[in-house]
C-alpha cells in the first residue's frame, strides 16, 4: 500500500499542488511579459506568440531574461513537476528508486535538460541574432498557418526581419541529449535514444506552434479573452 502511494498518489498530489501554485502565481505575473504575447494557461505547456508582423527585436539581455523565465519561473517549474509526476507513475528509469528520492532525481533530470536546452538556444539566438519568440503567421488560411507552424521549427526569424536556418532550435534539440543523457542510466545513454529525444523535441515544438496559431481562435470561440488576444497586428 505504501509503495502504491509513493508511486501513484504522491506524484499526483505534488503535481496538482504545483499546478495550483502555477495558476496563482501566473495571475499575479501575467502583466510582466515582454510585448503583446499570447499566453495559454496550461500547466504542462503555456505557449506564447507575437501578433503577425515584424516584432521589435529583443536585446541580448532581454533574450537572457526570457531564457531564465522559461527555465525557472513557476510556469516552467510546474510543468516539469507535472511531467516528473508522470515519469514517477510510469516508473521511467526503473534503475532509479521510487518515492521522494526518485522523484527528486527525475525532477533534476527534467530541470537539468531544460536548463541545458535553454542555454544552448540562448547562445544561438544571441550569436546569430534570431528571434526566440514565436511570431504568428500573417496568412489567414489554415494550410498557410499550419505550414508556418512547422516552418518555425526549422527556420528562425532574424532580428533584422530576415530568416535563417534555426541554429538555436536545432542545436538545442540535438546537442541537449548528448549532454543531459550523460546522467541517465546506460540504456538511455545511447545514440539511438539521443536522436529519438531530439526528434521528439522538434515534433512537440511543431505541435506547440500549431497550438499557438490556433489559440486566438480558440480563445475567441470559447469566450476567454483574458487568456488570449486577437491576431491583429500592433506595434511592440
């Protein structure tokens, strides 16, 4: 019975507590985002986006602040706690213990991977002067918007308005596993697992971009204006 609690109920209780904490903190901090961003109030994913049109570029300091926020703010931590709870429930990395010790190890793995990826992306965005935020498509067709969603996985908007291969995103996806898998059990520290991790990250980025494109419509149709915004252009 105690094993069932530590493997099942404890992670669920912790993740629910983190979700509540996230929601309360987010209500207090919602006004602090840079620019007119869309923000979705989900604990596991909170996509942000900029309205269609060329955004005002972020300085290197602002990009660093954004990377820090995406790693250590309550939203990011709550997301990792939630995913760690799922890891604990599924007994991922069975070589690791259960209970509080195993939960801490799995949370450290999630937070460590996130910090490494954000650091790599920050370095790429700063060096190549690319935009770390997602910009909504200026198109109106569903096909165009979906194409834009997946394009932004591989092509970044530059600070000067141009475009280039997304070195920061691809680097974050493919380099991170080669660093973060070093502390995982040997069966996870293989080339195949690392490539799978990179591909999974890119796939979820594409799906997240699709959600960003659809969220203004979802927000409008479900009458949740406080959690969304229109797709209209505006100065930022």
